[in-house]
């Protein structure tokens, strides 16, 4: 089951290919000072530490993404060109803390000020920062394992909206932003941590036995749970997230949401 139109899905797949290419370019970099991470007393880690990001490189990533967007969606050309002419390495340094904390209103204000489609600056800022988040997260994986948190990804702060059933048959919360993944108990609410019997309800999806929605009667949060063992071709986690958007609709139609949406803002 899939509610997305084909064109949009193809675009997302192409953005994924870009993401993979960018990740390769970052492989040899060291973005994070582990001592800074060890000194922290709370999570999430990435918004609190200084990442060694090469902003010229981030700038290049954003330009490549804007070029892809204008090739695939010629109607966007005026907006992509306007944005290209407005951004500089210096502006992107200012964007950095705002994108790390998912401060969408900041980007909307930027869009309004420069008469650009309101979704575009945040969209490109977020997609182009992800390979940096993923690399930094990979560097501190051992430190993150010590985290005992619920409610957000201990690396980047994203709400725990998505889980897979992994090869071992365990429920594994997986972050589509930074790719950090951690196993939880099946009956555990990833938002508030509740494990009380009867508090977590499993919504099944019609005609799809590989997907469930785990909803919590304590905090009203939900997590999409996808059994990837049943998939022939395993999509990247970001694509799984996008392709399962119908599960978000079902959860939200039933009155569930993201209790911690504003947490890191
Ligand atoms: Zn994350
Ligand atoms: Zn809960």
C-alpha cells in the first residue's frame, strides 16, 4: 500500500542516491570530539556539541540538491534559482544550529524574507545536513549505547516515529535522520517509556501484515513498526519512512500524535 505518487517517490529515491554519495565523501572525515560527548549530562548529543562541518561542502550539497530539484520539477526553477543566489557559506553557518534543532519557523521566515516557496529552505537544509548527522552518529555509536532515553533519538533528537522488526525479530527504533537505531521491548512506548500492560495498543493495517502502528494510551504517541524481514527489497530507512506515510495518516486520524514534537526546539 502506498499513497505517494510515483514522481515524488522517484524524487525521494534520487535524493537518497545523493545522500549515499555525500556519505561516501564524508567517510574519511572526523566530525566530532568524543571528549565533548563524554562530558555531556543529557541527550540528545548532536545539538549540544560542536561538529567540524566544512560549510563549503554543506553549501555544495545544497546546490546539488537544488539542481536535482529543478531538473525533476521545472516549475520550481524560479525558487531554486532564487535560493541559490541567496545562500552563502556564511549564511549556512547560521543555518546550522537552526537545522539541528528542527527550527522550521526560522526557515519559513527566511523563505518569506526572500520570496521563496516556504518549504524549500528547510527541505534542502535538512536533507543536506543528514549525511553529516549520520557520520557524526556513527563516530559516537559506543557512547550512545550507554543512553537510557525515551522520547527522542539520543543522537539527533528526532521523535521515535519509526521502528523496524529486525533480523532477530526484535523491535528496533530507527532514526531516519541520523540512522541511529536501538532495540526496545515490544510493549514499550518509545515516547513516554510506559510498559504498563494494556497501555500500548497495536493497530494492524488492512491487507498489509508487514506494518503495524503502536499507539500509547498514556501519552497519545505512536510509532510505525515495519517488519523488514518480509520485504524482498530492503529500502533505506528514510525511504521506509516516506513510503509508510499512510501509517502516519491512520495514526493521526485516530487521534495520535508526536507528544515530544517541541522538545528540542
Ligand atoms: Zn537521530
Ligand atoms: Zn507513551
